[in-house]
């Protein structure tokens, strides 16, 4: 059972002191997708795409069971971002 302390602990892990919103989102994505090794990739895409687009794709990917994914959640996220993110690219 989650309580407020559990939620606070998770937020403290994700939200380092003086981190930008993009850095916090990148860490959240990499942790949520089980892809911490590619944190730099997530940091780069948070500067290129809107948070709304990234969260939309993230929400789609994280509910898919692992046995339905060919490679990994991170790979599926990247594929969907490349496929659907063209219209949302920040210049």
C-alpha cells in the first residue's frame, strides 16, 4: 500500500536538487522504461520534443506487457517517437 512517504521517496529519487524540468523528465522516462543506461538519449529528446508528446508515448508504452514487446520498452518508445514525433519536433 502506497502512502505519502513512499511517493515522496520516489520523487526525491527522480528529482535531484537544482535539476531542470527536462532532466527530471529524462530520468523519469529512463527509470520507467527500464533503460537507465541510455539516460543521455532521454536527456537529448527532452530538449527536442514537448513534454506532452513524450508523456503520451511513454504512457502508451508502459502499459504494454513485456511479453508483447519484441525488444524492450525503451526500443519501442524510440520507435514510436521516431514515427509520431516528427510533427512535434522543436526547432
